[in-house]
C-alpha cells in the first residue's frame, strides 16, 4: 500500500493520502527492478533469435509497446490517489501519461459513503471499493481497490461529523440592524423583538373587538 505523502491542500489540514489499485500495493522500487530485468531479458532474447533483421525490428517494436503500456499502468496506479483532509476529500485519477482528472467532495455536500469488498483476490489483499454520493447528484463516484475500505469509510464519516459539528459551533451569530442600518447589541435586539411582539399582540386584540354601530333616533 502507498504510504502518506506530502500534498498541499489549500485551507485544509491533510489527514491521509491513499493509493488505489492492486499494483500500488507493491513498492515502486520492486516494479522498477522487474521492469529493468524484463527489458534486459527481452533485448537478449530478441538478439538471439534466428530471424532476419526486419523481423527482429518488428518484435522489438512490439516488445517496446508492451513495456510502454506497462509503464503507463504503473504511472496510473501510483499517481491515482485519494486525499483525505479535515474539510473534504480529493480524488486524483491519472488517466494516462499526460491526463488526470480531479474531483473534490466537501464534507457538507456528502450524502452517503459506503464500502464493499468482493472476490477472493480483493479479500486476501484487503482491497475493496469506496462509493461516495453527493447531495443533489444521482451518479455516485466509485473509487476501486482501496486498502481496507471499511476502515477508510469509518475515518471519513468521523471527519465529516467533526467538520459539521465544528462548522455549526463556529458559525457567527446573525447581525440585526434597525431601520437606519445601525447594528444593534444583544440587549437592543431583545427589546426590539419584544416591541414587535407587543405591537402584533395589540393589533390582534384590536382586530378581535366587534365593531359598534351607532343609531340616531329620528325625531
């Protein structure tokens, strides 16, 4: 599994950085050793073939394309990350050599987070999927092959609860102003509310009183 990395997230405190995919569970150094050994063996094998020079060139090109695809897979595996902060999630998905997509999920917009593990290989490697649903968006985002997705799910839910609780606690009190636009103190605000309630009560009493009709006696 990829370890934590130093990634700067503006206005947020970094909690954890996770690699996705089974390939990322193997250290990158080991993959590089395998690639170098495989490339050396391929060159030795191609040079020893009893074919013409043109056939060897074709085989070398095909082998090179296979190695490029392998390198592309490594880049995609190790550059695709789930960044967890104290305010939001950030999913960085590497699509190829020069293309990547980024999506952010603020905690106050996340409606549901769920995890699942299926298959023998995923179960043995403790890998699974994490599904994130946002409020107002029907299509969910699925992050595949995370290490211990259930544990990550609980971590995200805990961070979400703390963020919402802290946001509500630190929310500034509303400022009330009079008709002239002058901000009122707490005591002045209370008196103003009482005055308005008294006026409404008096209007209600006046509206409930029956109207008196006066008659003049004809002489």
